[in-house]
C-alpha cells in the first residue's frame, strides 16, 4: 500500500482526483466502484470540475454498498448520494451502473444480480474506498470471518452512527455490500482517509498486521493500493 500524506483536505482532493483521472484516461472503459460518505465528496467535486479532461461515455459504475431499508430516492441513501455528487454531474446514464436497492422486496436477488454482473463484466478496474472508524471497508465489519461476495451485513454501532442516516426515521440494522474478495480482485484501489477522527484507526492500519478484526488491513495483501491520508481537520 502506498500512503500519500496530505497537509489539507484540498491537497488530498486534488491529488486523489488527478490519480483517478489518470486511471480513467488510461482505461476509458473502466468499471469503477464508487464509495459514498464524507471522505470522497471533495474528490468527486474535483472530478466534476475536471470532467472535460476525461471521457465518461464508456465508463461503467458499480455501487459499493447501501443502507438496507433506504430506497434509491430516499435521503441518506448511497444511491441518492452518488446521483447527486457523481452520476448526474458526469452524465452517467442508468444503463451504465448497477446497484443494490435497499428497499427491494427480495434483497437476496439484488445481491445475486450484483454477483452475476461481476461474474460477467468484472473484475472492478478502479475501486474507490473510504475507511470506517473501526476499520471497516464498505459494510465489511470487523468479525471472526468475512464474506467474499455481495451480502447483507449486520452493522456495527460505529456504522449506525454515520451522519448519512441520522434523521432518516428508518430503523437501519443491515447494509448491502460487496464482499472482500470483490474488492481485493480490483485492479487498482484508491482509499481516501481524512480528519482526526480517523487517526487512531490509521495508526492500527499502518502496523501492517492483517486481521479480519480490521478489514482494511487485508488491503496490504493487494499489489496496487494507494491511500490518500490527511491527518487533520483542515
């Protein structure tokens, strides 16, 4: 894992966006896995600002995870976030991405559809990740064992305190997420980590001790991971 320390959020957003754009220029038919939350927002804003520098016409996207219980148009859903911050500004059409619907009547079918899509069109070319305060990746929470593929995951107390779902009025208990094998099969992984709230977990991650109790530590097993890290709140 290559860790690039940044002095400010602005520097992180600039460097990470340039790295992503370079990857997309090299492979304009990329399958991109897109995370949501606080960490990627500034990076996505930069991608939108620089959208003339790369071709989006053949890009395909897959959603990393979703709150089970929130529909695609619900406030707080990962789907709504991605449309607002990435898909709509970049002009990504509905037939260019695949996602879980958190209010689907048959969640197992949603998960199987994503598995089938990756079987046919994968692996992911570029996977953009954040880092949970407890070391989770997507909704792969610390546990004795981790799931390889898309699954419905019980959420930790840490995840349930996320700002995205505050005020939704829904009793969220589970998340729909890609599994660790899906993520680790990505050709390139970019992880975005910013703010003092993530410093403690980054210290643990940098010990390079691999454990399912720290899912992000499995990224040390991947040959092409770049982490952009800002350890302050500026």
